[in-house]
């Protein structure tokens, strides 16, 4: 165990229970912050990739689309999806049935 961890544990053991709970809350906040920062960075990369694929699609030659036969959906082929709702801070989530 390195020096910093040993020092933290030494000081933590001397704290009362309510102060230890505050330390735990702070550690969980740091973990939450790190997780959200990583998600934020991933969403930026995802947006950049989406823009690139959108640009590529928009620049493709679509002149031959009329040569394809229209697709005829069969009964039951388009099933209903799961019910969803919007939850602030989370986004769209599936409603449990």
C-alpha cells in the first residue's frame, strides 16, 4: 500500500462515524464526476462520428433509388416496441411493465 493510502486510512480511522459517512459521500461524488466526464467525452466523439456519417450519406449518389422495388411489409412484421418515458437527468427509459 502506498504512502498516501496509508495516511488516508490512518486519518479515516480516527474520524467519528458521521464524518466517515461524509468522506464516503465525497468519494462517491468523485466517482460520479469521473463517470460523467467520461460519458461526456464519449458523447462528443459520438456526435463527431455522427456528423461524419451524415456528411458521407448526404454526399452519396442517390439517383438510382427509384430503381428499387418498394418493400411490402407483411402483417406482424412491424411489432410494437416497448413503452418509454422521459426522465430528467436520465433521458428516455423503458417503462417496466
